[in-house]
C-alpha cells in the first residue's frame, strides 16, 4: 500500500509498504480521510521526540472497518464489524495513572499518540492498536456525518477541552487569536455551545483573516500587524476588556497581549504551545493579581472530548464541513503540507 513515512526532519517519503496485518486485539481500517494540521508541518520540519523513524504519520483519522480482531468485541464489550464507520482518537491515555483515574485523561502522564508511537493515517490502511480500544478511543461516526467531517473531530476535541475549562458564560466578549482552522473551530464552539457575545478574530495575515472571517463571521477582525490589538479591544469594550481570550497561535506576544486586554475576572486559554527554543513570556503579575485573571493551559483532548465533537457535528450545533477547503489525494500528500504551511486553506484533508 501507499503510505507517507517520516525518516528525519525534512525527509518525508511517500512509498510502498506492506499492508498491515490485524492482530487478535486490533481493528484494521481503510482510511477514507486523514486531515492535516500545523503539527504535521512541525513534524516535517523538526521531527518529534516521540517519533521513531520510519513512522507513518497523520493523526486526524476517519475510516471504514475492514477487519476486527478475534478478541476485540469480547474483551472490550464492543460490537465492531466490517463496514462500520469509525473515527480514531490521536492522544491515547493509559487509563491507569493518577491523572486518568481522576478523569484527566488529556494530561495522562503515560500518553502515547497515533502517528507517533503507532503508525498513523497518511496511508491506505491503519491498524487501531489495543491501547486505543482499551480506552474506548475508536468512535462510531453518526450516519449524518461524513468521513471528512469526522476526521476534523480530533482538533475539534482539543478546542472543546480548552473551552470547558474557562467557565464561559452567555454573552461573554470573546477574542480568538489565530485565523487558522483551530481558531475557526474555537469561534464555532464558543457561539454554538456557549452562546458568547461579540467575537473578535485576530491574525497578522490579511488573506487568512479574510478567508476565515468569510467562513465563521466574527463580529470584528483585527490585523495585529497593523493595529494595536489591545487598544482596539479596549475601545470595543468601552475600556472594560475581553471576558474570554483564546490564543490559538504559537506566538508568545499573543499570550502577553491576552493578559493585557483581559477584563476583570477574565479567562485566558494558552491554547497554542510556544516553540521550545523560546517558551518564555513577560507577565505583569499585578495585572493577573488585581484583575483576578484565570490563566489556563490546554493540552490535547480525552476520548470523551472526541465523542462530544462528533455529537456537536451531528446535531449541527457546530458545523465543520465548510471549514474543509482543500482536498488532496494521498499521492499528492506532500502538497497538503505546503498548503497548510502557506495558510492557503482553512482545513486540508487527505483522501486515500
């Protein structure tokens, strides 16, 4: 079969590899969609400490069950059969550590990942390992949800995790930094689930701002390369500041600006991680103290967040299909990385 394998930073190869064999405690999928994200581009450029080459990458996966291991349904109390439609979690908790027992599976200390420790979805076929099945991480796709939409459930789940920590209230003035696919999803969730008030979308790229604003319709758009974003948010809120700010970008300046623009009792999600070479920001601790700000990290998602994402898509509460603006066949998978890196599309999906 065809598969994209990572060998080293800058060395991704689309090549013929043996079709994987399904073990008794595994499920085999025919991959229908594997969507891409900025993390894939980072892996291409810099590798990852959890990647042992050669490794098939790709972690936003939806496909059709073609084989069910002999032990699977009896072991996990499931009823999977060939022809079922399924979405796969990316971050795989162990289910046994202190954090997992507390219900904090997204911060499992023994977490592994599909496309890192296990072969991923930029391939014609995928083995769902028993570690995924053990934590109920293979999800049935609702009948009215397409494979392409289901492949977007994984990043969607990460945004759900971040927002549920923030105590968002109806009518909250909300700012989202980052006009990429995850920023668009954040806006859709904030409105569709939490019923926030005015929404501001911030980016430094006019074309990306325009494209994403056309899709999700924020109330205000700010190019922070051309305008003082803190001053503008203060103006829009009559000097009060934003109630909720989500930094869906890998830029420290946005985290500093988020703190500066936060209203009293403001809630901030540091959703986008910073480069390991420059992970520090400058914080005025007195602003955090006197405004009683709430700063939250956000790390991936749990299996339950993936299930909730599929439910929101199915009910129409948070649509995602229109955010998929580029489709690439597996034989051109390397083009997908360039499209993501250039910001020419909102969401890019690869279709083996």
